[in-house]
């Protein structure tokens, strides 16, 4: 199990941009289309079954949720996007909240984008990728629910998504992930740990 995320604890929930806490450490944001498995992926990464709320009604989570990481920094869970049954005014409020956070948050060091491996790169996903890529910050795509695909389908999907995103160079990386099988956890840490370490102060060195 990943040592980077394990032991994370709830810090604060935010309903509007003005409620964002003062930046006190680097933040890794998790975003994704509603029902793509974002909450399950976060719970798997932190080793806690209920840290991030898994709703049976996609689109119910309306807040930005901050989780403090043991080694410093924060995991920031953004509201899921694109669920049609949510009222239009609510969707607009969420979009404004997510956009303001991703565009203006100086302490944000990278984005983990969650996609269902059976339905990757929807129009909404492309919108998020193309919009966030302008920040120049790194993005890591998790193709979740990989256990629902055969091994050959997993390989084909991974290769196809990487091909479609190849024009973005090293800014975007892609992997398979399964919350059910708990596979892909170490790979996530390997990719995103440098995002945090580059922004955190070095640990105190013992006095000579």
C-alpha cells in the first residue's frame, strides 16, 4: 500500500471559492466525471474505506474536500462533473468552483484525472484536459475499474488513450487502476510523489 497517501486525514470541506483555506502546503487535486470511480480510487490510495464519500447517486458530492497527507501537503477531492440529472444551476456552481480552484490556486502542483477505463476520454474529459493543460502543470490519468476489462482490453485501452494524449508530451501520463483489485497504487505514488517533494521544504537535517 502506498506510503504517500496512507494515513491521510480529513481537513476541511469548501462550498465556494472564498472558503478555500490559506495555502499551507502543496495540493494534488483529484477530478473526474461523476461515477468514474473517483471516491473509490481515493479510498483505495489512502487505505480507508470511507475517507472519501462514495455515493450511490453520482453527482451528489458538491464540495471541495481537503485531506491532509502525513508527509505534508494535501489531497484535494473536487466535485464530480458531468452528471446530467443534477440541476443546471447546481452544475454551473460546481463548474465555477472547480474552474476557480484549478485556475487560481497557486499551491496546486498537479491534477489526477479519473476516467472509467470502459468509457475514457469523453467530451467532458477532453474539455478538462485541454483547459488544465494551459496551466503547464502535470496531469496523471487513472483509468479506473480496469478489473472490468479483460487483460487484452486493458492493454488496448491503455495504448489507445496514451496515443490520443501523446501530443501533450510529458505533461500527461496514463495508467490502469482498479479499486476492487487494489492494483496501480504504487504506480500512482511513483508519478505524483515528485510533484509534492518538489514543493515541500527538505526535511530538517540533524545538527552536526
